C-alpha cells in the first residue's frame, strides 16, 4: 500500500485536501479534492475528513483516463460504484 501524505489548503473560502504520493515510477503525484466545507468554523471537520480520505485513498486504482474511450470509462465507473449508489439512482 502506498503512503499518502496530505494537507489542507484554503481556496475561495473553502477547504481543499491536497493528497500526494509517489507512483510506481517514483514520480511525485498530487490530487486536489474539495471538502465542500467553508473555512469559517470547520477546521476540525476538514482535518477529520482529510485523515479519513488519506486512509481510504488508493492511488493504485487511479489511472490516466485520457486515453480511454468514454464507454469504457463509464463501464469501469459503474462496476466500481454500483454498490455505493442509492437505489433511486
């Protein structure tokens, strides 16, 4: 399992999580994910969300999708997400 580092950044009044790790080639990779939390009064929540995201984030499953046809990307997304979707979806 890859060690994923992370920190919070304030941008446009919202907290963002910045995750970083080294890929299989040894290159440093980063990913920015919005928390959806406003900065004011949410620091502890944002830190908790960051810790949770660091534990659950798996860079091995991330891949460059720029070369994939849309149909293949959607099929992969559906296979990975079907168990997490609410029934009305």
